[in-house]
C-alpha cells in the first residue's frame, strides 16, 4: 500500500504498478525503489551508493526555479556511457517549429478523416506524423501536434527528446512505455506525459495503435488555476499516477535516438539504458484516466467558454494566455434553459486543433468521426454546421445527457502551420467548408417574440 510520508514524499516499493499523488509542478516528491534500501537516506549523493549504483540527477527546470523539477536516479550505469558519437539521422515525417512552407495554405478551416493504418512496420519514432507546428522549438515556445500510427514494438531501441514533453492521447490500441523511471501501460480514454529528457522504449500491447500527441516546447503542463470553482472538480491531483521503479539489467547492442532542436541523432550503446533501480523526485512520467475528469458547466442558462473544460495547461509568460491548453469534451449533462447549447459561432486569438477519441461531437454531428481531427486557426471563424444549428435552435429543452462522446482540443496562443504531409497526404476533407454553405439568412426585420 502506498503511504504518504509526513515530509510530502510518497513511497512505493513494488517493482511494477503506479502510485497516485500530486503531479510535477506541485512540489510533492515521490520515492520508489525496486530493491530494498537502494535509496540513500539523508543525502542525495553519498560517497558510495548501495548495490554499486551511480547517482545521477535528471533536471526538468533551471536549478534556481521556485520548486525546481528534478529527480535523483540511482542506476546501474551513468547515462553518459555510450559507444559511438551521436550521428544525425532522418526522421522525415516528424517536424518541429518553425516549419512554415510557402506551398502550404494553413489559413483555412481544415478537417481530416482518420489516418488509415498501414502494413508497413511503424515504431513510435517512424510512425509519428506531424500535423501542425507553432512557435519555435529553439526558444522553447509553442508546440507541435502529431498523429501516431504504431504497429511494431521497439526492440533494443530507445528514444528521448530534448525539445519538450509529449502529451500522448491514444485513440486506438494499447501501448506500453518502458521508461527509466518505470512502466506505464496506456489505452484509449487515458493520457500520459513523457517528460523532456526521459529515456524510454515503446511496445505494442494491442495493435495497431493510433492516437494524438501534443509536443510541448514550453513550460511543462500543470493543472489550471480553478479560481471560484475551488478545490474540487475538473482534474484532481490525486488521480494522476506515476510509475514505481522497475529496472532492466540487460546487455545487448542497442540504439538511443535523441530529438534535439528539431533534429534527430542516434548513438550506439551496449546495454539497456532503463537501469534505474531507485529514484526520488518530482520530475517523472505520469498517466491520467480521462474518465476521472469531473466537468462543470452552466446549470441555468448560456454556454460557458470552453476553458471551463481545461484538464491541463502549459502557461506562457502572459498571465491567463496559455502556451497550450489541453481541453476535454466528455460525457456530461446539459440543463441550461432558453440557451443555444452547443458551442456558438466564434473567432478568437487561440488556434484550436481538435481530435475525436470516440462518439459524436455535438457541434459537428456528421463528418467529425473517431480518429479524425480539425484545425481552426487564430481569428478564423468557425462553429456549428447547419444540422447542429437547426437542431439546437428548435430542440425541446430539458435535461439532456451527452453520452458516449469524448473529444479534445490542443489550444495554443500561436498560429498552427500545416506540414506538407497534413496538407498533401493525410485524408483532408476537401469539402469541409461546405458544412456552413447552407446556412441561410433568417433576418426578417421583425422584433423577436418571447
């Protein structure tokens, strides 16, 4: 049983599983060991570690940041040990910002059908397909949005990114992330964060696998300020789960691929780098079950802003304007009186990339299907199609349950630029603009009647 300690640390000793508690950014630490007494007590870097381990720190923030994000690892070999220099390699479909192409038109309402699976072997690295980029990876601002198609496990092959953390949103299939700090199994209706600098291998548990990834170049994701909502509802810290220590003492020729400033490099090593026997800190991967999200909404009239459904936010330097928001539209009751219940027509400064995990999205009852996605860039108008507008305007209003539905949004303050693959190869719906073509003039010059 996981026991919270009085000094704010959560202990776990099992060799597999997860421990629930506060996510990174909230100052709480975890400690976990796969072998008894592997963690030193009273200091972080003793002269000699237990079991002949090496002490190594993984830092996700500047040392002097208030509540810095860092984890102490006690591992079989230091991660600096590799047998060849890093050499640049080509990963053609994984792009980074800035990536603005003169022959690609990004200023339009765009929607895609699900990207079909392929029989060609695709790992986590080769199966990543970038849809949009925003900001600048070199200045650690902005993001990229990807679709992954994975049908092949990585074998003696490992990856980490120096560019940003990855928010993983599965839509189909089950994946296992074997990381330096433990194992995370992930399936649809769950999400995971893979922090910057963390080494891992991705295995297919049930395939083929398809899903969405938000690559965050900026400040790590955390929970939004809940303001007048208070301490409860939305995403609660206790539902975020971090893996416990699980190490591999495995000798085999292997590769490590590193993503750095949008470039990919590979080196050879002679062992598994997942050899951390024990660790303590607050910089770690974690997972969250989206079914734990408790939505709040209007209980008398009007449709609130979509920010009310924010699960995670990556703050920018501008108060109240996020580098990225991760927003969830899941099952919920609609009870507002005399109100247009779906999202209204709007244009705003944030650019919105949406994905459908399962079910029907209420503002787009046709065309936006599970596995599909859409992009509405900043200051580009969008909203319900005609069927959704007519249905919502004339419905007999009463308590209504939106059931069997789960969609999400990667929202950023930066314009999102399409890649060549998203514009030319992915199944882009060329007739998407037509969903608004049949909206007709209803103005008759007469005062409204109650």
